[in-house]
């Protein structure tokens, strides 16, 4: 569980592992620059779907203007958790080269 503060609100995020792809999708899509109107619509639809899915794991419900900052903080937390898990599992470049 993560505690993330945006403005005066502290959000609790209880993100199951299967929801991590939504965080990755949002990170990639949020910064994407569309090439056409159709591409922009597709990006917007993807963002909306991912936000709707993630919203189920965040309490309280995020304020619309908090989403950008909350998303970036969530991406950082998820990346840090993955790094910690990989390190704890003993995976490293050196251990992989020994195989």
C-alpha cells in the first residue's frame, strides 16, 4: 500500500500486481503526442479506461485536477517497488551473467 499526498489530500493506493500495466499505460499515454485527431481520441480513450481501472484502488476518489501529479507519484512508487523486489530476489546483471 502506498500513501501519496497531492495538495491537501493523502491518497491510499492499494495496488494489486495485476493493475501495474495500467500504471505503465498511463505513464506512456499521458506523455504521448498524437499524430492525428483519431490518434488523440484513441489516446484519450486509453487514458480514461486506465484511470477508471486504477481509481478502484485509490481512496479517496482522486480529484480530477490531482490526477497528473498522482499519476507521476504512482509511477515512481511502482518503479521503486519493482526495483526493491528485483533486488530482494537476487536478480542483478552479475547474477544473470553467471548463468
